[in-house]
């Protein structure tokens, strides 16, 4: 089972991030927004009080990373969950109710045509910036993918005999949906979900970097990167920690998605 | 005598599982040699081993593999590749994707010739046209401009044959050449092989599960069962005096118009074993109606030098 | 074949309409009075009302949508609040920048992806393969601006060989142009290589399993012929489609890179529009960029289809 290298590695990485996240509620070395001008620009040092150093305001970087994890994960997981649920709903309706079919799917096609960042930026203009706006914007970005997936999967499964059997003995639509369709779709949905979280983190990071996402006093790794930009030339370490945090998170979720894909869908028969 | 192929004690394994066990055969120059057996008996693998075409996951060993005069066991990879390309023509079982679907016939049929014979494309196309005509196409020029999927199975097979003949090879390996064809086309193709063999004096290794076909067209044959060659020799000899029970049964099975009304068709009960082909005893033991206790533990090999008749059986 | 082309064409038009619909109406939801935004806070209510009417903002929404749509077809996208110039002109000015880095990035990505993708497939499970696959994964996970910042420090400041900001138009100086787009293109390429490499590798692996590979090997052709003429030829459909899609996506998503490298491209324009809530500019930009994506994708799909000889129809007579 060589393929599981992806899955295992992914799980390890994600667990690291979750550990950081959980820890942030219990103990952070310093209050993440506490500024201390005398301690600004301290270089990372294992022995010092600030293991990852401090930024231009003297704020402890490690604490900010931990604090940032809260919002990044909140936005990423929240938006993907929202998008998935809405996507499942719309996809199912489109697949099961004929008149809604074309309309919904055309709208989904339209939404999918927008490049991701562009769509997010457009939505953020309308909604407010910040956590709420980010979640809604990114979730709308996720809806078409999931609705397309659910739509095609239901149409494929519909022709299978056991569904016809269920319909023939009078199961209601809803029963069929929950008892038959959902379990059949679950593997693909879970795989897509995991990969989607990876994308969501990337988009959130980009939004925050541009100043359109999570706003101060909250922290986000993208925000930290953007704040570090001015001083990057003199103090490169400022960007290292948030960058690595982002990479670990995105890589972790992507690897889980790939690993799951190999197991659940390809049954180990992939080209990997 | 000049031998085109000398194969001695070939063993092919996939991991621990033996697929071909101790196979030996000799193909004389200018003869049609039939390799007969059911699916899964190892015929294709044996043929592929002769021309260095075995898939990567398999391992093989042999005492001798001499193909068209070259020792395949000691030659380098480049030497083997050159030698096979120049001297062997291979016509596979499955015609559907053997020719590349996205490349026109003319561009596929000539590249081996250009590479080995150092000719120009124009010269190559001339020869290709001639060969296509020889294999039965009335308008070779049109065929050359076609893509493979525009041709029927039989036509593709004939293109394969023409392609195999481009370098004037010493040996042609035809793997189940007629299986996917209608009976009329089968006849055409087989007669074509015979013509080629007689006119150009090239050897043909004819692989088939159809003993009737082999009987009609081959000079010598070998019968394979579960990865072993259980009997081999001149076709006439083997047919007039089959020694191995399996061969005897196969001959009986050949459908003919001569069976009596209501006589049940003969069949051999059981299946070809996938595993355990390297046992010391007889591999046909489970299905042999003449099996004796001793057959479980050992099998005698007989070679009749006079007639070149070989068989593996404890019976005389 | 023709029916396929018409079909794709039809659905592209429909999607374009849906996109225009979404673009227009989503952005109309914004609270605030555009006329006021233009005139500023100390304008009189009458002036605002006048401008409001002059801009046609007091008509029912659907009328505004239709007139916007019609103007679009005349390539008139209105006037930007922020810049005061015609949106069309602004976009036209920014296109060369975005396209330059997108095209260059795509060329780089294609080159690297084909090189490593093929090696990876031919020598499956070798060290080169594992190396390529790591690149694949990493490329997707590393945020582009992070790499961008790192590059800026190393190539721009420490080694001082490449400029870290600004765009030099090709008319001005060819060398300057190339230098100014190098770093941003490389950074963009890094983001795209991963996906492309994966597709190429996968397609090649499928192609290598086909029977025609036996044929190529038996004929004893050179390695180049075997792998390029036969293997690669059978593996092109998927990669080419993806390349088209990626290019389209790329062209629409250069915001961050343009910000870091201070390039006056479409992405930067979008950011400005968002920051200042310049609706007119934003509508025009989003519509243009998305339309571009759709058109490029359509073009690529049709081209790839032509490459597949099965589509062409032939007469079959006596052979």
C-alpha cells in the first residue's frame, strides 16, 4: 500500500496544524496583539522568550501564528462546509427536479467561469471585508464544484437498478436521497472536501495578503505576510514562519485529498 | 541445418509464480512452426521472450536463446533491439491499438525500414506500396494515407503483415493471427502466410489455439500446456502418432464434418492451472484420463532422434 | 464535428450571458451612491441627484443592465470613478503587462512540465520520478507571493541582477522588458507546473501501456522515436486541454503577483477598483477577464479537437 504515503504524510501535517490550533486556546506564549516597541525585530532564537522572534511592533510571532491558525481554519473549513452543503442541495435539486436542471446548472457554469481570486474579490467588494465576508465569498466559490459533482453522480447512480427498485416500492425522494445517494457519493465528496480546504486556505491567504480578508485586530498568516513585506528586505525571517504555516496546511489537506482519492476511488489502481 | 530459433529451457516467472517452465523448441530455416495451446498456456510469453519483448514485471532465464543467429542472452540491449528490428517481424494478437491511432499508416509502416536499412522515405514508401499490394490491397496508395481506425480488423491485420515484411525479416511471429477475423478472411490471411513462407523462404512462428489451423499450415509444431511444452515434432509425425494424452484429446476435439449424429462433442474436463507449474510431477495430472500414481512425482521426457519427436509423459 | 463546435459555441454564449448577469447584479448590491462617490462628500444634494440622473442610475435595474450590455458590445465599458478615464482604455493599457507574464509563465511551465513529466513516466518510480512528484505537490502548496518575496530578496536585492518592480514595455527596450517580466513569470510558473506535470505524467503512463508501444519496440527504433513519436503523441489530448485552461485561469488571477512586483496589469487594476469600490471599473474588468477566460477555453477545446484525427471525416471506397 505504497500510496498511503500521501495520506499518512497529509494526516501528520494536518494534525500538526490542528495541534497548534487547539493549543492556541489553552496557552499562547504572549498575547498575540501585545505590542512592545523595545522588543521589536527580535530574531528567532530557541533560547529566547520569543522562539520565532518578534515583528515590527514587537509582537511575538509564534503567538500570532497560533492565533492566526484560528481564523484561517475557521474561514477555510467554514467556507468549504457551507459551500459543500449548498452545493449538495443545489446539485441534488438540479438532478432530481427537471425544470430546475438547466437553470441551476447554467448558473453554476457561469460561476465556474470566474477565476477564483476574481470572484472572491468581487464578492468581498459587495460583502464586507473580514471573516464573515471571506467565509461567504469563498463558500460561493466552492458551490459550483460540489453541485456539479453531486449532479453528475446522482445522474449516474439514478440508472442503477437498486435505485429503480427503491422507487418502485414507493420510497420517497428524500428517503432515496439520504439512504442511497448520499452513501454512494460520500467517498468522492470527502476527497473533494479535503482538497477544497487546501484551496480555501490559499484563497484566504491571498485575500488577507491583499488586505481584503481577515482584518486587524484578528490575525491571519496572509496578513502577517503582507505586514512583513515592507521590512522583508531587512528582516527576512518575518515571512518564514507564516509561509511555512501556510505550506504545511495546504500541503497537508491536499495530500489527504490525494491519498483518499487513491484509496476510495482508484482502489489502488491509479497511475501513482 | 540452419536454425532460425533455438530455445532451450526457458523459464518465465512473475515474482514467485512460474508462468513458463523449461520450454524448448527449435525453428528451422524456412519452416512454419506452430505453437499450440489454450489461452494462458504461455504461448505468447514464450514468443515474446524470443524477441526480447517481455513486459517489465517478469523475470526469465534460459540455457539458450538464439534468434535469427544472434545469442539473445549475451547481447546488449542496443544490439538486441537492432537485431530484432532488422530481422524479425511481429504480428500481434490484438490489432486494435497495435497501430497508433493518431498516426497515418504511411508514417508508421516505414519508420522501421528507414531506420534499419538507411533508405529515404520515398524508397520506403515505394516498398510499402509494393508490400501492401502483395498482401491483397488493390489501392495501396489510398491505404497509406488512412488512419488505422478507418480500416477493418482484417485490413489492419494485413497492414501489420506488410509492416512486418518491410525489412525482409528472417522470422515472422504471428500471434493468433486469425482469431479476430471472419472465416473467409482467415483463409486469405493464412494463405498469404503460406505464400510468403514459400516465396521468401522465411520462417514463421504461428501461435494459435486452433489445432486444426496448425495442422493445415505448419511443418512442425509444439503443444503447450500450463507453461510447459508437452509434445513437439513434425506436424505429420505428431498427428499420425500423438503420444501425450493432452495432444490426443486436442486432436479429437478438432471439429470436423465427420462426427456422427448425436455423438457428444469431446471436451477436456477441468481448467488450466495458473499456479504450480513448476512441480516435479506432470502438470496435466489432474485432467489426464490415463494418469498413474507415478505421474504425481515425476515425468519422463522422450526424444525420438529419428523423427525429432519429443514428448513429456510416463506412458510409452 | 461541426455540430460539436456549434454546441460549444452555443454554451459559451449562454455562459457569457450568465456571467454578465452575475457581474452586473452582484456589484449593484453595494450600498452607497456612486454619484456621491464621484462628487465627494461636500457636494450638494442637487448636484448629486443631477449626476445620478445623468448616469442613468435612476432607471430600473434591468434597463441599466441592458444598456450596459449593449454598451459592452460596442466595447464601451463606461468611465472609471477613480481614474476618470474610459475603462476600455484602462484595460487596453494593462493587457500587455498581464499577457506578457502569463504567456511567459505558461511557456516556462509547459517546458518544465513536459520535461519532468515524461522522464517521470518513462522512468517510473525512479529517483527522478519521486523528485518530480515532490515538485508537483510543493508547487501547489507554496503561496506564490511567498516565493515572490523570497525571489525579490535574492535575485533583486542580494544578487541585484533582476528588477523587482516595474514593467518595461517591449517597445522601450527588449532587454529591459525581458528582465522585468522574468521574476514574476517564474513565480507564476511555479504555481502552474505542479498540475500540468501530474497530467502529463498520468497521460504518458497510460500511453506507455498501449499496444503500439510494443510495435515501436519490436521495430527497434531509437528511444527518441519510441517515446516522442509514439508515446507522447498518444498522450497529448489531456495536457493540451489543461494548458489552455491553465493559461486562461492564469490570465485572470495575476492580482497578487502584480501587486508584489508593482506591475501595472489587469490584476492591479482590479485591486484598485475593489479598494475604492469603483463599480464601473470593476464590472468592466471582471466581465472582460472572465470573457477572456471563456473564449480562450473555447478556442483551446476546439483546437484540441482538431488535433484528434478521428474527428475528420473520410470517404471510404474500395481498397
